[in-house]
């Protein structure tokens, strides 16, 4: 057999696993690695098996950031580990580190950049492929595979090793950071100082619930329709370890036993959460928990806790001391990625302490069918909560158009917001009822009330099932005008609801939850994979991807957008993206790459001037040029649109329409900014009025400008999902309504009961009215004439919408 034959045979025999299989393998590495050496050993063992290679080695960057040391290998001589050092200007490994690009050759020893290290025994290996491990644009090491026979590495081989490197790099970095704490102050100072040279800035059983004599009713704002019945779970603020009352056990042995049990329980819980999140969202989301598990598996972390408990005889103080040791190391590094590792340590500490308190005191757990009651609900809660266990949500603060309410509707979780005083009344573990349609909450309901709501809950589910049976019917008015009904989604989990309810595509894909889940901006590859999956699952249906809409109540830690006096008027949305151009370009590259897999549109949020639009389009054009130069496929004619959500944009809509391909009206923010009403503030919720003639006038102006320019215009705000406002929008000329997936069947029934000619007349009358009450009366009259109040499935809901809307006056 010739060498070429052998190389061809080797290529044929390689089994290339899919990405999810590799992710599962990385999860196993995290679960079975207790320190840096063990992590590296597990990594090389994994890669050798996955790539059918004879050798896998990992070289890690030295503190001088100019050389690499062989730190792990399966296949090379063991005595070479820790001894072989390669400069960034030496050999193929050094070249891969320096260029941050893969290098692959079938005949490594004849390559002009090859350098031979006799102590490794590598003379017996012919082919070599080296891929850099990169974190935050810094090379932290190189992953190398070698084979005895020459192997011509194909693009798929290189891409597989790159995927391995991308997934493994954070795991290796986390292990190295944990080991850094044990390295001593001198080494820490050296490493941190060297990091600064690269541009990373450095700065000097459950308790019984006492029965209530009577059911207690509390009213709030109907935020997400549906009925939930279940035990109460109080969502507390995160534990403050610095101000926590704690009494240690009288026995230091018992104190250590309880703390180690808490560590074990926290670790087991994280394994469960990771698996659940992978199923709910995606393996990429679940990967964020790898760091937390890695910390609890780290021998150094556990040993420090044992020593600290022995010294202090107090588990809380021991936990504080150990966390401070890690915090002081990580906080010397100003770079976001490294500081986030410090936050991971804090999260782990709080989780362990919560488990310790659970060991000492029996607390009501968060279990299947729980009703969560909290002070406020924000988008990040939908990432951290196990939503499949969540029956309903109650919040003391917030309104029906707050982001928390929007996400609850998107996930079809019954919710009541603005229920003032509910936290003082509610008791953990007691039974509760949420009526998300009327905005009522019942605590400790009696048997008759429970029976009534269980029957209503069953009827509601039957109604949803009946509406879904009509999913294939067209959304067409009585006079044969089609209206596109698309879905607003933000998670992979939402996509099943798009199909279930018959949406015609994705009118708004919110990308910020991926960033919130990661507490930072995901890498390009991870974003691209998520967008690509969404596009492929929806194809040939259109997907509109909105660039990051952060700020306001959607914040990232360590990103500089905190403590603004007026966050809704501050540094958010497109303003934030344009001031963080590198992250903006990364996201645009990911969206553009995904556009090669199906129809995609780019949607820019909160544009308020032509200048902002020009700046964003300039960056998009430059990003396209980069991809063209790199020969990466994308849709060169991808439509670029903007959200009309500030009055300034609506007032110059004619000018903006000349510069973009479509409009999407965000009626939530447009109403908020037009009326100067914080839509998340329950104290002024009664002033938030989408029927206000000023709001309708701005929508009308936007639609007219879009029609004159020949571009499409849709609505993706909450008005698109209301039976009261949707007909008015259609009358104003809107031809696409994008709403929560669960609202699509109801909106389809509304559309099929009205005629375009009638709602056009309604809209013109509404534009001439002086008050929101007068406009609302027109909308209610249309629903009555359409027979929707008598609809067998929608009648009760439509009546409740009218009643609740009137109550907000």
C-alpha cells in the first residue's frame, strides 16, 4: 500500500461526529476533570478518539505570551510534557499560535516551517494538523493531532478540529484560571502583567404551610393569558454572602460535613440544570453551566474550603474567604471575559450557600408546576429559571408591556404583573391560582374555587387545541385580503410554538437572550450556529433577525450600562451596538453567514436618525466586503430594515424609507416614547394607551411613507396580538402582524371575521378622534359587529380583553 493509499484510507475511516455529540463530550470532560492536568488529559484523550488520530497534544501559551509549552499529550513521549517549549516563531505549532489560523499538512517533516524536537519521539508521525485555542482574541494554546501515515486533511477535518478547539478553549482557560489562584502572588502578577501587554487592561423535606381561614384575592395587571394552579415559590433576590445571618454548627466536623454535602448537592443540581437547559434551548445555552460545574469539580477549590472550615469553624466565613481569594485574582484583570469568571465564582458560592441553608433548614423547593412570585421579572429570569417547571408568574412590579410580560406571553406562561403587596401575603408552598386573563391571583383558594378554576383551565386548553386545528387556514379577510401572521421569538425553544400555532415565519427574532444567557457577547461561531439553525428550521419561510436590543431592563454585567438615571432614554439598542463596533461586526458576520441557508432580513432597533442608519449600513457593507474577501457565502442582497419605535423615526419615515428595505413598527416603545410613559412601571400603566390618537397618527405616517417608497411595513409590538388593536392596524394598511406564537391562531380568527373595507373606515374615523376612549369605542364596536364576542372559543377572551382594557382607564 502506498503512502497516498494509506492517507486516503485514513480519511475514509474517520468518523466525523456532529457538533452536539462533541458538546456532550465536552460536558463529560467538565464532569470528570478536577484540575488543569486532568482537564488537559481528558481533552487529548477525547480528540484522539474523535479524529482517529495517533497523537493529540496541547501546547499552552506561557506567561510571556511569546512561547508555548507542551502540557499534555497522548501519543508523544511522556517525558516531553512540561519540557518542550516552542516560540511563536518556531515550527508549525508556533505558526498556528501566531497566525491564529489552522495549519494542516500530510508531510509535516518536509514543510518549510517544521521544527523537530527529538525528545517527543514525533519522527514516526507524518501528518500534522494544528489549530489555535483562542479566547477573547488571545491565543491561549494550540491543539495538535498527528498520524503515522500521511493524511491529506480535508476541509471537514479542519473544521472538526476547529470546532473541538472552540468548545474546549473556554474549558481549558477556566481550568487555567483556577490553577492560577494556587500559583502564588508572584506568578499571578507576572501572568496578569503579561495579559496587559496584549491590551487586556489591568487595575491596581418541606415545612407544612399553615392553612388560611379564607381565600385571599389580589388583583394585578393581566400580563399573559391562561390559568395556572400550583404551589407558591418565592423568588428571592440573590443571597448576599457579605450580609447573611448564619449560625455555624457547634461541631467543626459537622460544619465540614454539611458544607461538603452542600457542594455535592450544588454540583448535582448544576448537572440537572445543564441537561434541562440543553433540551429547552440548545447545547450552546447549556454550555454556560460548564464553568460552574468545573469550579465545583476543581480539587483546589474544594481543598481550600476544607482548610478554611478547619481554620474558621464556620462554613459561611470559609466560603467568603475562599471566594475572596479567587475574586482578588480575577478582579485585577479588567477584561470582560476574565471578570466574568469572577462572577461565575460568586454564582457558585451563592448556590453552595443556598444548599447549605437547605441542609440546615428545610425550604420549599422549586418543583414541577410551581407559581413563581417575585418583586420584578426581567428577561434574564427566563434564562436562569427552569421554565418547564414553571406554571405561572406573579410580579409585584411591571406592566403588561414590560419585557418580562412579553417573554411570558412568548413562552405561553400565565402571568399577572403589578400585584402590589403580594410578597407580604404569599407563603412558600401554599396553593395559588393565577388568572392571567383577568389579572387576578388567589392564595390558599378553597375547594370550590379550585374546582371552578380547574374546569376553566381545562376549557382554556380545549380552546387552544381547537384554534390550533385551524392552523392551515389562511389569514384572509372577508373581502379576500391576505394578512401575514408571523411570530416573535427569542429562543430555540420558541420555534416549536411557531409550527404548532401555524405562524408563517419569524417576524422578529430577538438575539439578546443569547447574550444575556452568556452574560456577555457570544463568539461569532456560536451566534452563527444558532441563527443558521433557526433559518434552516424555518426555511423557506422568512426570518427577520433583530440585532442586539440591549439596555433598559435588558442588561449585561460588566458592560458599562448600569445606574443610568433614565435607562429607557439612554445607552441602548442601536446606540449600544454602534459604540461597541467589534461586537456589532461579530453579530453581523454571524447573521450574514446564516443568510446563506435560507431567507433572512436584518432588523436594526431604535433607529432615530438617517445618520444612525447610514453608520449602521456602512458597517454592514464593510462586513460584507470582509466575507467576500474570505470567500464566505452570504446573501449579498439581504434586506436591511429598521424598527420604527421612537417618534423621531416616525416623523422622518419618508427620509428613512429611502435608505432601507422595510419597516417594522415596535408599538410598545413607540407608545412609551410618544406618551412619556415607562411601560414597565405599574404606577403609570393606566396612562399607557396604544389607542391614543397620537400613536395612531405616527403609525399612519409611517405606513404612508413606506407605501410611497414601495417598501413593506409590519408591526411586531403587542398591538399586533390584541383583538382590539389588530383590526385598526390592518385598516391603517399593515399587511403583516408579528406576535407571540400563541396569539397567532386567535389573530387568524379575528382577521377572518372582518373585512378590509370596514376596518379602513374604522381607521380613518379613529385618526379623526381626539381621545383614546373614542378610538377604543370604535374598536369595540367592530368586534361586536364581527360577532367575536359570541365566538365559541374566543368570546370569553375577547370580552375579558375589552373589560380589562376599560379597567385601565
